């Protein structure tokens, strides 16, 4: 498992746009981790989302023997939308707020997110399709903005 991310990155390292690979959306940035993190936060805000929190993952991974430079999960969403969705569709709560993982790999930084289109298959609720489609569009645009900020 610890070698899966670098292998997946080979598939999109030459692409200049976010790659949707079934369940995941990924990009590679040639910027260092701190600059990419700042660009990610700015891109999230520019799409009208609010940063909820940034969770460090690298400490736990290092404790388990995985060698990683920096690894964070950035949680974001639109407060009212999250509250409304959680109230109407409690089965969505584990997937809220939205998340983007950001991982340093040498001089590059990798960003990845779950593909919200997969939620349609999971929940099969036609009323949620416009929301999932918008999330896919927004996350893809956020990742493309970060990648092209170089």
C-alpha cells in the first residue's frame, strides 16, 4: 500500500490537468509542499468554500514505519450546505466536509481527492446528483488551479 501513490502518480505526472481515475481525482504540482499548500487554500477559498481544518497525517504514518515528508488532509465545505445535507441525508455525514489530501514527494507535491461522482453510485438519490456534479466540477477546478499556479 505504501508504494501505491507513487505508482498512481506515474499515470498522471505528464498530464497538465486533474486526472479522474474512477474513484479518485489527482494532480501533481512541481511546486514545493508549502507553496502548493498555500495555493490549495487560496483555490478552495476562491471557489466559495471555507477551510474547516488541516489534519496532519505524516506523524501517524511515520510512527507506522512509512517514510513521508509531509502529508496533510485539507477539509473544506460550505457550512449551510453541509448542515442541510447532513440533516436531509444523514448517510452523507461520513463524507462531509469535502477533503483533499496533499502529499510531498521530493520536489513535487501530489494532491488527490475522492471523486464525488462515485457518491451517486453509493447513494442512488437523484436529488443529490446536481450537488455531486458541482462538487466534481469544483474539486477538479481547484486541483487544476493549484497545478497551474507554478
